[in-house]
C-alpha cells in the first residue's frame, strides 16, 4: 500500500478547567492516514475539537498524546509545507490583497528576485479572480473576496498539504458555491493534499474523497469514515441527482443527529 | 472640523481674549494688547543671537525642541523595544505593570535632584528628565498593544516561517502600531510638559529658561508670550502625531 503523506497517530487533546482537578478531554485516540492528492474532510458538531485537530496538524497547537507525521517524519511546529486557510481569513488588515499574498510568496521563496516574487503574486491574484481588487485593504472587501485572498495566499506557496478550517462558514451562500468551484479547480490543477474541517454536509460531499465523522465532544473520536464514490468532476447542480448522493447525505445527517 | 465648529471655536477664542482684557485692564498684569506688542518685538527677529543671555525666541524654541527630540527619541526607542519584549511575556508584564504605573504617576521633575546629584551635569540631567517623562506611557502602551495582537497574525507568521526580526518589523509593529503611536502621543505630551520646568530649574538654554529669566526680570508680559509659544509648539507636535496615527490606523 502507498505510504501516507499525512499521518495522525493516536492523537489526544484535553484542556484544564479552572477549579477542577480532572482535565476535560476534547478528543482522544484520533488515527488517520491521508494520501497524496486526497481531499479529506472532518465533519462534526461544534465543540468536538475538529478545529483543534486541524491546529495540531498545522503545528500551532500541541497534541497531548500521539503524534502527527508528514512523509513519515514527526512534526511539532508550523511550516510552509502545511498552509492554513482560516475561517476568519486571518489576513493582515494593514496590508493590501496584493501585499498579503506577496508576504507569503516572499516568505516561501526568500532567494527569489523581486520580479519573480511579483510574477507569482500576480498569477495567484488572477487565479482567484481578484484582479482589480489587489490594491484594496481586506476591510474594504466582502467575506467572499477576503477568503479568495486567503486561498490565494495559501496556494501561492504551493504547499504539499493545505489545511482548511471551515473556510466557507463566514461567506454568503451564493458566493460560497463559486469559491468552492474555484477551490476544486485549484486542487485539481495542483497536486496538493487537502484536509478540511466543516459542519456543512453538502459542502463535504461535494468536495471530499473521504469524510470522517466525529462524535460530539467532550471525549470526541472519529467514529466513521465515509468514502464518497461519486466520480469527478462533480457539479453542484448535477451531484444531487447522483444515485448515491442521498444515501451519503442521510447517513451523515443521521450520524450527526445521534442515531 | 466642520464649518459650525470653526465659527464656534473662533467666537470662543474672541470671548477668552475679551475676558482676559477685562480681567487685566488697569492692573499690573499683562493685557492682550501688551502681549501682542511684545510678541511683535520678539518675532521681528526670532533668530538673533547676542550672547548667552540674549537670544531670539526662535533659537530658544529650537533648543527646547532639540531637548525634547533627544530625550523623547531615545526614550521611545528604549520603550518600544522593551515594550515588545514585555508584551510577548504576559506573566512578566503583569508582574511589572504595577511598577510601570507607579513610575508613570511620578512627575519626572521629582527625579531631578536625584539625577542632578548622580550625573552632576545640568544638560545631561535635563535630557534624563525628558527621557523619564517619555518612557512610561510608550512602554505601557507598547506592551499592551503587543500582548493583545490577534493570535492569528502570529500564527500566520509562524506558518510562513518568517524570521523573528521580520516578524517584528512586518507583523508585530504594524499590528500594534496604532496602540504604540497612541502611547508615543501621550509620552510626547508629558515630555513637552517636563522640558519647560527642567530648563527653568536647571538653567539650561530654552523656553523654560526664558520663562524663568523673564520672571526674574519681572517682565510678566514676556512670560505670557513665552507661555503662548510653549502652547503653540505643543499643539504643532501633537498634530504631527495625530497624522502619524491616522496613517497607521487599520480596520480589522
């Protein structure tokens, strides 16, 4: 069998509650293998610790037990090989769209000449259709446009792994679809591996190869894996007509409802 | 300011001048017209230099502004560096904060005897007084601003593997910029307030020295003129900082 690109090995996380002796376990014993090029999504209720799990993979939070391996090597700090797209975008508000993306390109390729950095930056501004808005500050943009910038920043580094933390949660429904299509296009055109966290079931089915279902916290765990065997390219309008769509959807919704 | 505020402001100014005139007319105290006359004389040649005790008001103001710039400049560099360092260490900052607040509450002039005794030089003492006056507000604000930077920005810097120096220059300072400049503005105000008595007491050349000298000459009209000059310089400096803070402001 092919070796996993990203491996999560018996990872547990708990936090101390003031005034209580016992720690509260957020999730425990999460094991997971993700292969190169896969799109894997974790679905679960809020509070099950799925974002915490993502942060541990990103290296900005720590596992109490277990470890995260990339290409078989244990990681415990953030790195350019695991770019994160944040729910609240996390753009630098004092930098323009262009400068935000350029900051990432420059950081990832410190040896490049200015001209090459600018070329790459421009290419990704265009890739996410932000041309014309590149000199605006994030505060002047809609949520959808800000997340386009967030995606461009992450993709511009061309990382092997991307971690998406509820990337569409703060974007209105109409724009969400457009950006999901852009994400799929960029994922297809690159060989990036994506780990996403969401609570939107339709979004998960549309985008993922596999969906992991997490039980509600505290003490959450990954209970089930659903492989989405709907051929790509998937279209938003057509996918709901696929014979298996509703069986996947019902299974996940029943799981989340606790049946 | 909008039009109505400007009209109101001008009317209030005239009213104050009128009250001043009414209050001082016929007394020993300087009236507005007397001050105006003195001001004209002083401003005719603001940069003349006729020996140590007789210099133009422009030269005196330049001395004071130079003292302000030196003390405030050095203190600000120290305060921002120390503030960034403290801001990243929340426990140490919390432990030191009460002391910073105490030091901030002490008038820098109160340190003067101690400083003068220690360094035995009036010029250096004046510099140190201004330095002490400028240090604390910037230090407290910088540490506060840095401690409250959104975690996301630092996470992004960590993910992008930006070096500590670049993180300081490109993430931490811009993120805390508005808070730091607010501190600098308060520091600048308190430093300018400290410059005048320091010069007066230490006999160092400048506007404070001029005030004291004119008081010794019993020339109250010149004292009032000097007071106005001090106020106007303060307003100009403050205006410059307001412009800086507008440039660094950002909306999240």
